């Protein structure tokens, strides 16, 4: 398949959902541990163009790819960041489908920070016209309870205009949501099983072990998406801070995205004029379950160097500028999530190489455990004046 047959898709969903494609068998176990390393520059990918074409059976066309949720943080880039480390030395087993065979794709990543979980179902016969899957009975069972997901139409995602310009065709999917009255039922460290009964009698099943509880070291944090009321602390401008956390059982990697508010004005005060979005979203990554610290902010944004102004990113190598607000998330990711995003060449036009669901469909059933932090970048005397404590990580 040549590059001309590779579609570029930019899709955002209310749910952190990502996967679809051919039929695959589970790949091998965890990659062998490798020495910890953080190269100064990794080749990343933008959120709207993740690169090379995927292998697709002759005569078939790929299903569209859905990017993960970006409620506060850009999880959508996580996959591209994992590839340099996780692909090395791992042989993955795949089995392709026959051309013309209908593929039902399940996209489900549960997360502990929300009281409404979401799952997307879609199918395609030719890869061009993608349809939703209505009338399915979707349940998740775990921790002694069974949770029923109700069909909620198609309002949990949208496709960018780029996709339709490059790949004409109809695209639809069906959203299924857990009930709000069930509350925050996903529990860190527990195992959950997915079952999707399709209207024609086919069944898709999956299993995820949610990463265990973990904590940030020296920072006040919360475990839900609701940032209101989060205790703030201050870090001095122009300094580097080591952000660390305890290990989460069953985690295979940690995502650490940030949003920096007021960045353009703050850089302008330092005579750096940059064409960057405000807030600026950058991603840091700890690539294994043993990797539990990262330097803030110098080890964030190395994957974004081709997307944002290089002068602005260079300025952040010495610390945050004074006056910005930083919202940070650290999320522990389970095996299925990591395998899903590491598996192929992870581009919008193609399938992953490892599906974590079994039966009459493909897709991902994974889980995340996020933590949230808010920091002000202030001089110590200014922080004391406003009654904002200095973050313990700042000493």
C-alpha cells in the first residue's frame, strides 16, 4: 500500500478511545526491560498526521482512527511518543482479514477520573463507508458488579474536515455510555471484563487490569477531572523541578501531559515572541513501569518540536516563565492501552498490530489511572504575598 492510500484523520472524542483495523491475535508478552534513557530529541508526530501507511489487505480500505480524549490534556499524542521505545526488539503477531469481510471495531479505554465511561462501536465492509453499530448490549463487569452501557447516539466524537477532504465517504459510529447514577465505579487495581453482544448474535469480549493506585511525591493532587478547588502551590520561574511518583501496580507506562496558560504573554516579557497556542499543550512520557520521574519542564515537549515554535520550546528548557499557570496530569496506562498504541506504525490510516478484544471484532479495551495537579509559577516573595505555598518539589 503506498502513501497515497494512507488517510490522515484528526478526530477528538469525549472518551480516550483509540483503535481499529484488521483482525489480530494477541502478541507476545512485555518487552524485555531496557536501560533507562531519554534521548534529547525524539521524532514525534503532529496530532493530525501520524505518518506512514499501514499494511492493509489488497482491495481493503482502512477504518478511520479515533484520537483519544483531550478533556484537559493532550492524550491524543501518547501513541506516537511510545513507539521509539516500545517497538524496539518486540516481534508482534498479526492475522489479517479477508477483503470484503465486515469488521466491527470496539474502542474503549476506561479511566478512574470520570463518573461516565464511554465505548464506541463502528463497522465497515469496505473501509470507505464506516457505520455505527446500534442495538448492541454492552456491559462491563468487575469488582462484584455489572454495569450496563446505554446507547447514546453519535455525539461523543467528531471528525476533522481534513479526513473528508482526503478520504471521501460516510463515517458514523455509535456511542455507548455508563449510567451517571452508577458514579465513580472504576477502581484502581481491579480487573474488569467487557462483553458486547451484537444484534446479529456475534459477541466481542475483553479484559483489562486497571493500574493500581499511585501518588505524586511532594505535590497536592486530585484524582478526578474536576480541577475546581484543587490546592495550588508555586514553583519559582526559571528553575527545573524533578516530578516523581510512586509505582502503580500493573502499569506499563506513564503519560504526563501539561497545559501552560498565559505562555505567550509570559514569554513576551522575556523578549521571546512566539507563534504558539495559549494554552500550550506539551507531553512528557515515562516509557516503562519502572520509570517514575521526569524533569519539569525540560523533558516535556521534545515530541512537539516540529509542531511548535522552536524558540518557545528552547526557552522552556530552563524552566517556566514567571506568571504562567500549569495544569499537569500523570496517568498510569495498562498493558492493553500500551500494546494498542505501540503495535503498528500507529497512524490514522491503519490498524494496530495487537487487539485486546477477542471474538467477533477487533479493538482495544484498556484503562488509565490519572492524577491532576495545578501549579503557579511565581517568585517566592510573590507567592508568600498571595498566600500560595511553595510546592515541596521546589525545595
